[in-house]
C-alpha cells in the first residue's frame, strides 16, 4: 500500500514538473495571440455615370384654361420630337400631368395680375445612353427657338447615376485588402515582428459621389476596409 502511495506521489511530482515546463511556453503562445495590429485599406476609382435622369420643365401662362392646356400639349409634343430626333426612345421619356394654379383663387395677393392661370409641365428622360443625352442637353437652344424656355430650378437639375457597382466591387475590395496588408506589413517590419493571419475584417462602406462640382457625369467610388492581423515574433 505504501509503495502505491510512493508511486502516486512520484507521478504527481513528474506531472507538476512537466506542467511547470509547459506553462511558460503556453503563456507565450497566449500572449502572442494578444499582439495584433488593426489597419485600414483604401481603394478609389473614377468611373463614368451609366444612367441619367434629365427633367425638362417649362411654364405656360394665360387667362383661358383651355388655351393654356393646348399650348402645354403643343410644347410637350415638340419636346418629345426633339428627344426622339436625338435618339431617345419613347420608353425613356415620361410626361407628368401638368400642374395648374389659378391666381384668382389664391387667398393672398391681388386679382389684378396679368395672367390668371400658370401651368407647369415636366418631361423626364431616364436613359442609360448618357453621352447621347448629354449631346442633346447642349442643343436645348433649339427648344428656345420653338418658344420653349426650359426652367433652371433645383428640381430641374440633371442627375447622373452609377449603377454598375456590383461589377467592380470584388476587385475594389481585393485592392483595398491588399493595401491594408501592405500597411500592416510595414508596421510589423518597424516593430521587428512577423505579420500573422487575419484575426477579423470588415468590408467597409462603399460611397459614390461626384468627382467635382463641374463634372457630375464622372463619379468617384470609394471603399475602406478594416483588417486586424496577428503579430508574431
């Protein structure tokens, strides 16, 4: 019985010795997992807009409502012909119902105004033929020759869009991630460490904005990725 206790004590002692040897190594491994570096990778590209929303708006005034509507219809037809002659298809053109206000029915203001009715008509072009539409925009003076004066308000500003993000997204994420790794590698070299595996990463948010205020047809696409790497000795 005593021999059994002696052997048991020996095994326990051996186990404690082995544990004492292994603990520093284990602690070192655990400490290595605590050493990380978090970096950001950036990717930017300039792309051409692939869709254009172009509202053409004009106003008509008069004292006879019927005459006002007829003039609106006549000018709408001229605008649609102008667009069709320029290569814009009928499916890309939409005409909104004219908005008509009666100045005499307004609560505020006098009734001695020159014209009683004011009609606002808007024709909107929605096309992927951006360059073709831009060429027509430069020829709007032809509408003025036909007695149509397009409005220049904020709600008549052409809107350029880029809808091809999904096609370039994988390459941009790859480039941003590669950029992040280069930054992390530089950090590891400066700290005399080795760059390990990725601990975690987030894709980041894609943003699309005008390259500048003068060329809204050129977009700047931007993505930032956040990547955390392990560092080892």
